[in-house]
């Protein structure tokens, strides 16, 4: 599945590509066409599912066809429970809107900071991302008008209700025009969320996505800090040192995958590459040999690896990190299944350090990072 099949314009596809999104997540596949058609949407999805882009992309597309916001009248209102989420949603909208021919003004407002600068910035805002309390303050100050909102998004509705925003939300609903498009996202359904769905949404298209794959308990994760030029020798060292008989290595490009395979073979380690440039026949054959234990190392790109139907692998190595934390979890989830334990190793260059921190934060696990200065990589 490609983003280009979802009905989005070229300028949005370009932004998506620059963010490194290669294919749409399930919630995006389903929500984007529904929102573009003008339907109300009920999305049962968690953070990490890609829900922000699932509503931001089609909203930006729709806004291109609408007249821009007048003065204090916002066209799209996104209600969120927290300041952090407000900033994240604003950033996603902003990044996705970068190449649009018509400029879309996006602003996040939230409590806990002074209201004046927000009031001054509000004029001409098309997409307002707001926490409920601060939004009502701004309405009271006459800084924003909600009577021309065409699209309402309730993001993390269950959390908003849990934080006690029910009354504020009800007051906001009364300020909105009756005719509008409504998108509601929530990790859970029930109680007050259900009431909002029945009173505010009209025949919503309902989309449910499974909770994000979590990291299996039995995976032993470790990372090695390494200079870029030492990655190849370190990989060969680890394969030999740990006597790995079956290991899946991830590379981010076809070229790197081929290079890794070439070097391994030169060093007497049986290896094959699995990527988009290989014919289906070659891929099937490589996989067959890998499963049969005739090839010790399979080097794959993320895309090609989706077709690998091996139930359990003892070792996964990230020669390069994936851009998205979700892909990281996918990759390492190929080991440590069922009752068997597995090991996931990542090679981290100084440039990757920050990104690896983000991955660890998203996954909610700390990974020990080992130094490699003491290792004897000579002759590898
Ligand atoms: P969200 O659930 O909206 O908070 O998104 C979770 C993470 O997934 C964010 O870091 C996004 O940048 C990332 N993301 C969203 N959609 C995609 C996609 N189609 N491919 C790769 N990463 C994505």
C-alpha cells in the first residue's frame, strides 16, 4: 500500500516522503479516504498508531479547497488533553503542510503559560490545536470565534474526559455550528466517550486498530556504540564471537544491504540480501536457504522483511536504525517469541545517539549501551 493511492495531492505526498513515512499505517489507510469524503470518523486507536497524520493529512487536503480563515474565525479545531500533545499535533500539521501551494496557518494554544502572546498570534489561524480550558479563556477574551468551524477533531477523547474536561467540552460543543465534520480519536470507548459519539458524531465511519505491538519480555536488547567505519568489522566480530547460526540483519538501503553481504562473504560467512531489487525467485530462494540453515546471515531492508515468515529468530541486528520507533519494535519483535528468548543488537554511531534515545523512550525500555574501544576488531 502506498500513500499515493489515498487521494492526497503531490505536495502532501512530498512532505510524507520527507518525514520518512514509506507506507501508510492501518489507521491512515482507512481514515484518510473517509475524511476526504467528508465523513465523520470514530477512530479507536492509541498514541503510536499514526493517528495524528491520519487526520492531519486529509484535513490539510480539504483545507486547500476551502477559503482561508477570516480573522478570528478558525476553520478547523483540534481539541487535545495536554500541552505536550498540543505541541506534537501542531508540529505534525506544520511538517505536513510545508509544501502546500496555499499556506495554512497552524497554532497550538494551552494553559500554564501567559495568554497574551497566544491572543496576538491567533489572527488568521486555519487550524487551532487547543486544550479545552485555554480555548474557553480565549473565547471569553474574544480572541477566537468558533461559529465557523468546519472540522472538529477530538484527539485522545478518553484522556480529555479522564482529566476532567467534560464540562468544558460540552460548553465548546455549544459554540460550534451544527453542520460540521467530526473526527474523534480515543484509545477506549465507553462511558462519556460513548455519549459524545452519539450526541456529536453523525453516522461515523468506525475504525479500530490493534494496540501497538509491544516489546516481548523475552528479548534481550543491547546496543554497541561504534564509529561508522568500524560497523562492518563489529558486525563480523559479533557474528563470530556469539557463534550466531541464524541472524537477521537490518539495513536501511539496498546498497548497504548488498555491501554488508559482500563483506561477509569475503570473510567466509554465508550471507544473502533480501530487498526490493531482488527478483521474487531470488528472495524465495534466499529465504529457503536461510530457514534451512544453509545461510547464516540474511540482510534485509524493512520493506522486504515484511514477507519473512520465520516464526522465531534467535538474533536480530540493526546495522542501521529505522527512522520510526514502531519499525524498531517490529524488527526486534522477530526474535524472543513464545517461550524462546532472543537477542536484539543495535549498532549506534555518535550520529544515532539522539534518535536511539527517542526510540527507547517511545518503547518504554532502556537499552544498555556498550563501548567497543576494547574489542579486538583487527583482521575482521
Ligand atoms: P502518532 O500515533 O500520531 O503519535 O504517531 C506515532 C509515530 O509514528 C510518530 O513518531 C510519527 O512520526 C510516526 N508515523 C506516523 N505515520 C507513519 C508512517 N506512515 N510511517 C512511519 N512512521 C509514521
